[in-house]
C-alpha cells in the first residue's frame, strides 16, 4: 500500500496509519472524529481502502472523512463513493448511516431534484433505505416537511427495525423543525403502520393529549 500525503503540513499517512491511530483510542464515535480530523485530506485511494475494509473502525473513520471532505469541497463523487459501499452491504452498523446520510446524500439534493433520494427507497438493502430516510433531515432543517413525509409514506409499512427506528427519529425532527401540523396529519393517516417504538419517538415533542391520541 502506498504512503501518501494526508494533508498540508502532515506526515505521510495511509490507511494502515489511520487504523493504527484509531486502535490507540477508546474506539467510539468521538475518538473516530478526532482521528478523522487528524487525517483530513487523506488520499482518496487510502480513504476508499478504509471504507471497504473489513475493520468496523476503519469504515467509521472513512465515513467521517467523507463528511469532512464534503463540507470542504462538495463533490457528487463523494456521494457516489458512500452509496456504493452502502449498496454493496458494507454497512453493518446504523451509525454509518446516521453520521453520513444527511450531509453526503440529503444536503446535495436540497433545492434540486429529489428523484435520486426516492430511488433509494426501492433498494433491496435495508441500510440504503435507512439512508433515504435519514437523508431527509437536510430538508426538514430547511423547513421542508414534504420530502421527509414523502419518503416516510413510502416506507412506513416497512417492518425492518433498521428503517422503523429511523422513521421515528426523522418524523419527530420533521415535526419540530418543519411542520408540526403536517406531522400530525401524517400520523393520523399512516401512524398505525409504524411500530409502537417508532410511533412513540415520532410523537415525543407533541403535547401530552396529542401523544396519547396518536399513540392509541
């Protein structure tokens, strides 16, 4: 494996160096963020090696490196790299979706076509369908309830907890950040299809009387 420059003013580093650095940490998300910041600018090939690694910590750091790069230099190829790994079922932990989907998949689509987002709903891979849900947080944070609720409507009958847990969380945030009335209308229409846990999460911020009614 070649050793390439990890960033301006940094020592040459490769995927093995990143793994060694992460191995010296507690192995949690906070530690992965520190390692990703330290290796910001890691060569694309080395980052890809991490993303496709069998090591869970390597994949975690790789996703955070992708997010950092997207913030600094938006590029659709970063989205493609992330989705390729997800579609190939390289993601076995929902944290890889929850840390990356909004900024790598959702944010680039705000203000443009949402067709690619709705296409993800049709995937046979549960983690990709979760990406479709979590990515809509980018829209909810802009006050747009239509896209999150549109995606939720297509997946609300999903029985996979991978998707249902994301639905509860994203629906709650849509109600808080975009439109509480639109959320309530959605839950009145389709809430019965959510799992009890997802429905409880989706209604957390509503008044007690509304929570009782919509959870009943």
